[in-house]
C-alpha cells in the first residue's frame, strides 16, 4: 500500500534544531518511509498514492518507545500507593499476581495497550511472567510493536529455574518475528536480588546459544545495592560484569544507584539504560545519575514501569519528568537538553530494544509515527523554533490524534481502529466488582 500524507510539519529527529522540522509530506511504501519532502506533493505523486491523507497542519513525529513496563499488572493501578519498593512487592504485587488468571491478564494487557496507543506509544517492552503467549496474541491484534520478555525470578529450585528458562526460550521460538517482525523477544531475569548468580549464568549461556539479548532490573534501590555488596562483596553492576551478563547485548531498567566505576562499566560494555523517573520517584527509590551517564555516552531510553508504580503510561509525562527532574536536583537548567530528552523516547529507545531503522522520520525507516494537533492553548504560540520545546515541556498524551505503526493506522482522529476502547475499559472496571 502506498500512502501519501501531506500538509504536516514533520519533526524528523534526523538532526538537531529547527532544521529538522519540515513543512511538507511523506510517502509510505511497504511500511517504511519512502519519501520525506518539503512543500506540496506533485499531481503525479498524488495520483500514484493508493491513499491520500490531509494532515491539516498537524505535527508528525516518530512514535514514542516505552522501554520498560509490566502490562499484566495494569489492574493494580492505585492498589498500593505510598509504600517502599520491597514492601510494595511483598504485600501488594506478588500476592495479587498469584491470583491472576489468563482472563485477568487479557483485561490488564488490553487496558495498557489502549492507554499506550491513545497517548502516542507505538513500541513497548513488556516484562511479565504470566501468559506471555496470550500477550503476544493481543499485541498482534493491536498492531503495536512489542518486545516481550518472560520475566524470571530464580528464588526457587533448580528444576523450577530451568522450567522458567525453558518457557522464556520457547516464547522466543514461537513468537519472535511474529506479525511482520513487529513482535520480538528478549530474556529477562527479574533482578540480581531475585536471581542467584548460578541462575543468571544459565540465562547468559542460553542467551548466547540462541542469540537473544537480555533485559533486567538493576540497582533500583540503595538497600538493594547495600545487601548485594554484603552478600557478594561487589556492587550489582560490578558483579554482573564479572559473571558475564554484559557479554550479550543488555538493557537495564532503573540504574538509580551507581558508582562512577559502574557507570564506566556500563559504557565499556555498551549497556543501555531504561530511565523510569516517575516510578522511581513514586517508590522513593531515588534519582538515576542520568546526566553523568549521558556525559559518558551511555544510551539512555525512557520507560514508564507499570501503572501500579507510576500510575500511568503517558510517555509525554515521562519525557517532561526526565527533563525537569535533573535540572532541579542539580540546580542547573543546562544539565538536560530538549533534543537529548526527545531522542531518549525515540531513537535511543529503538537502540535499547535492538530495533533497527526506527525512531526517525527518514527514508528507509519504519513508518511508526504520530500526528499531534497543535491547536490547543498549551501548545500556542508555536513555530519551527519552538516545536521541540513544546513536545518536551507542554505536550500531553491527549494531544495525539492519529497513530501509525509500520504504515498501518492504529488510531484515526482519536478513535482506536484495532482495540475496542469502550469494551476494554468496561471489562477492566469489572475486575474490581467481580
């Protein structure tokens, strides 16, 4: 299908500053951008298009990429506020999740997908341990781009560990590359404090054997780091390097409590970080040293974590928090840059998830993008010089009017095309009343 979308301001993210904004049109072929041009399309280009869309002056930006979440826990939104991480896990999350059926997971995942598409997320990573094949099927039906991870906690017998790892490998075998490549799979040991070194080494071995990358939580709380050093004599990042975790491509979530040496280790091993500022703040986990990591050249992406610890999946909020948080804590307004923060939610996210040709509006890149209606008071006034600023400091998820993934439209004029929003919300509410 050949789609021509005209009369839009294209924020290409291909180069920094106003020069990356084009008043023009795009042509999409086979799910990729074939042309990104300034001005108006020719009559020949219009005639050759199988579908012509008038963008009516909206902003066209790359789709947002959420690099860390737990969709299956979406129905626990608001169930455990104002509790430290470990108490929250032990008294709210894990007890509730023991009761979750496949039907509950369907409701939770569908709700998360509705929220993500409506607020402009086109790609997400889901680390969860229940019914991941069902999650894959729902992802396919939603037409979103997804990285799925069967989360593994290793505080169990070796037999159970091997069963969990087998499930994770089978998930990769069965769904990796599904839906024209939109669904991929990574291996996910939950965290060093829930996965003994021997189990982590089993996972590393299987990752190498099957050419699968790894995603895990790491150094989320100060208590976690202290206990790890007491138990193993090393800080978590130092220990993970020693046992070989970083010998395969790796994305770590949080990375809040790091020493200078650990930051160097992450850089030297090309480890990406998923920064989850809102979840880290809500759980009182601390503030990750993002400016220091950026200065070292570490790839920083953004994630929401789950709605149980955030409590929403609006990546525009995550973008704004990431920009403001570090200015405030450092008392330096220059410490974060608008361009860098936007890239975290776009190109950097794609790199963190091992996805190619994604995160820019550029010929040959996958056509994952959003349309934003700028005709709102909070986005006014604007011109090319101010669009990037507005996207970071002013835009909200409800400004998104249209969503495309791989050239396929998922939302048109705020109406979802592959998800039944009304039904999903009704069934999610029934969870509390059943």
